[in-house]
C-alpha cells in the first residue's frame, strides 16, 4: 500500500546521499549506451596468466583505458543472469529465492530503460536464446525494452553453435549488423552465452589450453573465458568499423560466479593458496566492472561496490538526475560513498571486514575476528535487503508518483 511505500521511501531517503562527482556528471551525455553481460565472469581471471598465457588479454588491455572496479560484487540469487539484469536496470535487489523475472514480471519498475525512453532513447536487448527462456519475453517490455533480438532473429547453424547456442563471436558480429539499423541514441544490452557452465568448447575453438586440476569445470572454464575475451575484442572492432564506437559508453559486467564452492580445492591451486575458506569464497564473488568512455583515460578503482550501484552511476554519467528514485545503490564515483556491499545471501563486505555465514572476518588476514567489528553493519545490511524485497513483493512502485508518470 501507500503506507508501505512511505516506509521504504523514508529508509531510502536516509541512505547516504551521493555527493555527486561533478567532473563526471554528464560525461557521456547523449551517448549511446552499450551494456554487456559477461556470462559467469569472475574477477580472479583478470590480469591472470596460466602457464604464461593471459586468460583475458583483451579485457586487460581495455581496462587500462577504462574505469575498472576491482572490488565490485555480484548480488545475484537463484535468478542468475536474469537477476543481474534486474539489479543493473533497477538498483533493487533480486529476490531471496526464485527469480523476479518469473514471479514479478508485471510489476511497475523505475528501470533505466523506462527512464531513458522518456528522454528519447531507444532501449533494445540482444540475446540469442528463446524469448520464453527466463520469461524474458514478458519481463523485457515491463523493464522498458522496445525490442528484444532473440534466437529467431539470428542465423544459428550447427557451425556457429557452441554449448548453449550461438557462439559469442558470431553473436556479436550479427548483433552489430542489427544495431546499425536502430534509432540513436540507443540503450542496448548484449548477453553473452559461450562462457556458460559446463564450459564446453571443442579443441579447434580453444585459444588457450584447459587448466590442469582436479576440477573439470575449472579446467574448462579457462578456455571458454578466453574465447569470450576474443569475442569482446571482435565486438569492439566491429563497433568501430560500424562507426558506433565514438559516441557510445560501454559498461561491461560479470553477471555472477561461474565456479561454485564445490571447486574450492582446484581454485586454491589456481590462486596459489593453501586453502580456501568462506572469507575467500566471498572475495571470489567479485565480478569485473568496466566502464569505458571513448577518449577518457579512466582509472583503477578500489571502491567496495555491487551491481545495485550501476543504475545511479550510469544515469549520472549520462547527465540524468536521480533525485526521488528508490535506488538501493549509490553512484560509484560519489566522493562520500560508504564502503559497504551487501550480497543476496546476507553476506557483506566493508573496507575492513567480510561478514558471512555468521562470522566476521578481518580483511587484512582473511581470518575470523571479533563479531563486534561487523556488528555496526549487520542491521543495515538486512534492512537494505528486506526493504528492497518489500518493493518487489508488494509492487510498491505502482504507488510512486514518479513511476505513474513513466
Ligand atoms: C541464458 C542465460 C544464461 O539465457 O540466462 O543462463 P544463466 O546464467 O542464467 O543460467
Ligand atoms: Mn549467467
């Protein structure tokens, strides 16, 4: 009801206010937006060499001319890729169980595509899978997408199929052709697929060998990540030759983890650690976030952050005011950001501690420490999750005046 909305509103209003980074506000005003969901990509592969070979040579290069957030955590739950999509477009948390894309596809959302549409943007999403998969065909219009390029829009043959479907290289090549025909400025989202569990890749498509450990999953992950990296390189080349690079802002993010806790032993080997504990496990939930604005130098950023932070960040870069929005994230470039990221399972990360499975860890040592160190953030973390949930469960944004105007 309206009262429930008022409660949530007063909570969000007291969240730390963005002291906007004036230098970057509007830095990409009027630009096309290009979002790339990088399937199962975790940060541990960035800048990593295995047997002397880089796992992500292109991303490593791109990062040098971008804003790269190395302490950016995924906040997804059971909805996996779809959860990441939801968080990034709404600055809300996904649900504690199930997937918003299924259970709440008829809600009102103050999502980035809905907001940008009012400002003359054309929102389109590209994903070479079926319309009905993850209920995308219903959820995308709710989120404000005007056009969904799905499997039926692509030329998919036995030859260009890997694992789950169209390979990422062909996906990007075909997508850029479609992108050329869209009205500008566009808000576009590309969802990759090749680096999906169980990470199948035939020998002829491998650009680096499999890893050697007791986990077939981790072993296979390395060449499929390398393949996606190659596809991204080709994507940027294609964007340049299509003349779509210069006036676009690129936001590349890892959607969620690819390697689960079941592979901790092999992961310890890869990371050169004796053992992986739950502290390390939380740190492995970091996914790359790369914001690339052509012509801008960028920077490596240590900001403790999560996927909920993307919506306000992007809107501010586009010069769009976010006052009055019910965002659970904060501009990543704000000067006064509190260092706190909350994961969907209630774990949280601050500049000094990691809280998970009811234990407080010290970041300096990775060891269990005094519960009191984490105490000040515990209630705040739970509140953020539950207030966000109440918006989704109660479809509260339908009562918001801003949303009514959307
Ligand atoms: C497939 C995409 C990826 O359409 O959603 O699958 P997921 O990572 O969500 O299992
Ligand atoms: Mn995924």
